[in-house]
């Protein structure tokens, strides 16, 4: 025999528990006793023992023992019950009602548990009396599962709890559990679909776009939100059309920004037309844009982004690996380049190209 615990513990509402420390427990009394003949040791739920005491609130004496085999039944315990339970967690504890707990060196396994009580009636009557009135012994030993049993019943308090347990409906069958799980799963799927729908409406400013567009981010998403008809037409176009349109838009942006007079820009546009990276060193290319005296500095709207900066970005965006993303990102940068006075004309041109 190995002593796992021997001390005075506090109880509230006549309850204490043996469970794994990190296991969730909702405190549902009836679920632990459904289908049992005893009402003192609830073992109907896996990985949990629900222990009832005579004392409602106060201190009780508790001893927990681990045996190699079934121990003899002591004569000095007027109320004794047994049940079986699998305790397979790696951090078993005796928990008081609330958050305080005591660690137990209990190996994982299938156990038969004997719960012995003395003084239950006296403790139930001694509501305001200090000190320990009722004492309990919890004995565990490895054993195959077996029905719970009342070995001794002496106190009125134990009789009451046994009677209450026997009034409870039996635990659900595996088929009922499976049906309930299926019902919960179906409800969660509906809730998840509703959450996704609400998120789509929030993200896209209304009805979400077609699946081909939903994965896109960045400025492509802005185009989708603000110019849905054009974005959907682009998504429906073949990849070759998407890629060609991106190259055309890059050329228009560079022209609007006054960059097509520069040989190194026209060479970059020719590479974009071929679907190639226009520069091997983008940092150096950006520095050249800033340093070249032939690069003008204009804005489409007062205080806005330099047209040359937006147009230069199209050279990189037009060759993005995803042709749809390339077309939408390049369209966004080109719209920024030409400014609000020419956006409607540019969008009309794109619609005509895709029609």
C-alpha cells in the first residue's frame, strides 16, 4: 500500500474531486452519477471522480491509498461504495471545490475505487461546528471495469444521495452520443458558415467576390472592393489576357508619368512585354529613378503620390507570378498614376479590352 494523501481538506457544497489538473470540469453533479446505484462516488464520466461529503462547508479528513490489489474492507466505515474509472492523465490531483488542489503520484490506468465514509450524518447536522466531524478513505487498485456498488449503507445522508442517484436517467448510449455529436457538428458548421459570411461582407464591403478573387490581398483587394465588375471580368479572362493587360497598363502608367522618353524605362517595358523581370537589382533601379535628371516630378492630385513613383511600381507588379494578381495590382497602380480625372476612361478601356 502507498499513501497518496492524508490530510484535512476543505469542502464547499459537500464536494471534492479527483481528476487531471488540466482537465475541464463543469461541476455537473448529475452527469457524474447517471446510471449509478451509489450517490457518493460519481464515476460515470471518464477521467473524473466526484466525491460527496456529509459536511456542506468546512473541513473533512481524507486519506487516499494506492493498493496493488483489492484491500480488505475495514469494519470502522459505516458507509462504503465502489466504482470503476479510467484515470489516464499525467497530472492527477485531489481538488477542493474551487481552485485548490493536491498532487497525487497516481500512475495512469483502469482502477477500482472504494470510497469509505464515517460521520456523514453528524457532519450534515453540525453546520456551524468547527473542526473535523466526518472522515473519508479513498482506496484505489488496478482492476477491470465493473458496475458500481453500495457495500454498506448506514447514514441517512448516504441513503439520500443513493436515492437521488437512482432517480437519474441512464447515461446516453454510444449511438445517442454519436447523434448528439453529429448534431453539434452540424450546428457548428452552420455557425461557422454564418461567421464566414459576415467576415466576407465586412472584408469586401458587401457581397463577397467569386472564389478566384477571394485569396488576393493588398491593392488588388482595393480594386475588387471599388471596381467589382472590372475585377470579375479580369478573373474570368484567360491568364494570357491577364498578363498582356498588366503589361499594357504598365506602359500606359509610364507614359502618363513621362517616363517613356527614357531608354532604360522603355527597355524595362520591353522586358515586361516578354514576361521577364525588367531589373535584376530593384534597389539600384529605384535609386536610378531618384537620381536621373530626365525623370520628371509630377502629381495627379495636389499633395498626392508622385506619378513617377506609382508608374515605376507597375514594372514590378506586372510580372508578379500570379497573372490575375499582376493585372489587378498593376491596374491599381495605374489608376493612382493617372489620377481621378482619367480613371473613368482607363476603366472603360479595360472593360472594352475584356469584353
